[in-house]
C-alpha cells in the first residue's frame, strides 16, 4: 500500500467518473452522427493512453460536447471514413505543438473568445438536440436549426410519437436539474446516468414508440484510416478541418486544465506535456477511427470532487469503460435517443456563460461584444470561422487599446507652434494625428516633438514625413522634428 497510498480514494473516484462518462460518451457520439461505440472508444483511449501520460494529473479526457458541432460538420462533409484521418492528423499536429513548446501559448487566448466559442457551441447543440429529442431531422446550418424551431414544434404537436419523444427528453432534463436537490447519498449516482436509466426503464415498461441507440459492436465500428480516406489529404479543404480540430481541442483542453488547477492543491498542469498527452490520445483515436478527444471539465471536476489524488483514477475509469463496452453492448441498444438528446441540451445550456456576459458588460463592454460576436458568428457561419472572427476582433481591440497617443499643441502666439506627441503612434490612430496636424496654420513654422513616443510604426513615420514636406512647401521654415530616442537629449533634425 505504500506504493499506492491513495488507491482507495482513486478507485472510488474512478467509479464516479465512469458513471458520469458513460452517458456523455454515448450522447456525444450519437449527436456527432457516428456510432455510439466510437464515443466509448474515445473515452477508453482518454483513460488508458492520455490518462497514463504526464500533464494535468487529475484532468479526465474523452469525447466532448464542445466538439460535437465541428465533428458533425466534418462527418457531413467528408464522411465517417475520413474522421479517423482528420483526428489522426490533428493529433500529430498537437504532438508537434507540444514538443515545440506552443502549449503554454494557448493561455494567451482571450477568455472572451473562448467563452464566446462555448456559448456559440452551446446554442447550436441546444437547437440541434431539440430536433433529436422530437425524432425530427435537424437542418444542417446553425441559423437553420434556430430558425426552424417554431416549425419543428408545430410538426411535433401533430405527431403523438414526436410528443412522447419530446416528453422523454424533457423528463431527462428535469431529472438532471432536480437530482442536485436530492440528499447527498442519492447524488452519489450522477444525475445524467440516473436520468438515462429512468428514461430507459420508462420506455421499456410502457413500451413507448421511441427510437433507441443502434448497436454495431465495439470491434465492428473500429475503422482505421484506409487508402481512400488518406487520399483526401491531397485536397486543401480537409486541412482547414484538421487545423480546426487541433486548435479547438487544444484550447478546450488547456483551458479546462487551468480550471481544474483551481479545484485542487496538487501538482499544477504542465501545459506542453498536457498538449503532448492530448496529441498522443488523438493520434490513437485517429488510428481507430474514433471521435476526437479533449479534456472535459464535467468529468474532471467530478474526479476532483470524488476525492481523486493521482492519475490512477482516470486510468481506472478507462478500464471500466472498456469492460462496459466489451461486456454489456446490449445495454446500449436499450437507451432512448431523446434521453441522450436531453443530456446534451443540458450540457449545451451549461456551456452558455450567462453570468460572465453580464459581468463583462458591466466592466468591459468591448470584451462582452467580442464574446457575443464570436457566438453569433459560430451560429451564423461555422465553428472554426467563428473562432477566427473572435480572435481577429480580440487582436484589433488589443491593438486599438495599445495605440494610445496624445497630441498636445502649444501656440504662444509668437514663434513656432510646438506639437508634442506621446504614447504609441500606430496606423490605427493615424487619422486622428493627421487631422490635428493638418488643422495647424499653414503660414507658421512648426516644431514636432516625438521624443515622448514609446512606439512609432512605419505607417505613422511615413505619414508624418509627408505632412512635414507639405507644410514646409508652403513657404514657412522647415518643420523641425525631435526623433523618438531613448536618450533624454533628443537631437533635433530637419525633415524637410
């Protein structure tokens, strides 16, 4: 026991994580448009491969609701057979980023962009899974899903089977929400698992006409990348999806690691090693044709709260998933699809950062705007391009805020007009600078002091030189410019 001092705590925690993971693995797979067993395979690899590696000791990996939208889009465009290739290449890209030390740089991504990404994903998941709960086919685009909801509800009202299916989905959500209000002893069973079991029992007992999970068998769904799938790498279209998988899975994993670090007092996350662990897991998932994996905050927090002390808990949870998938595949065929849809609707709701939006709007309206634009862009376009739009806005906002410049003009009535520029002169503030300088009297000499500038970019320098030439050409004395230099004794030079 001295070699494994925390075996009891880790064993009990692994049971809890396993029970949390089962319905999520299956639900994410079904929502992604792939066989349910592929979600379990990803969970198994997350435990047995990524779980054994160094990085974040208490973080648990597996298929994540946050990747559902992206995976569904990829499967729709390239087919299930190409999924393994996409995940494999994304895993190799993650490995490269980890070995190159890029992992820690993901911490520099704006929190507003990440929360906007989660918000957009949550909205698309909720909209899409409402159709699934009613047994209806969802439109392909995010906007289509949301815009089509009134029509979907109208169609459901005219169908007894759709209403029964919706009732099971709604009941699943109600059980998950109300489960937290029950005694602690009851809550030792995860709410999502309890909801699925109750929905399954009700469906069987009442012989309800509801669609259930299709089972193909664990070995039957494993599909290593074939020659035809690998040949798609020659086209540029698939590479955008590969990069999206790698970047978004990495960002979600490393932000989850930061959140998990706040939940315990144990060893801190080694970000580059965690990136390598995630890359190794996704490489194996790709070779098996399974779903991509990320670190999942729901499972990770359950692991910490259950008393886990070492990575043994997450490895053992992978063992339990493997035993369940191998020994009880028949249990999957009993699970009603609307129950899984209800689980994902609840998961999507949890992804929407309502409190953060309100707090950001009160303190940082610009950051709140980035969050909202990112979310809307994901719904309107797609996940990858939506995130890129959010990142671009974040960079522009940062550049704008960093380019504070002050122009002070002193005119004593006699002698040259003195203009002092201080701060950071970038092209973003160029219109303001030029408007002020061009408003100066053309028949008076000017001394332009740039010694207070911390930064002067090429666009500003060129524009100031051109202005100086034009001003000097009117017949006044040449504009005298004091260059921005670190030395307190700045030398005056004649520009024109």
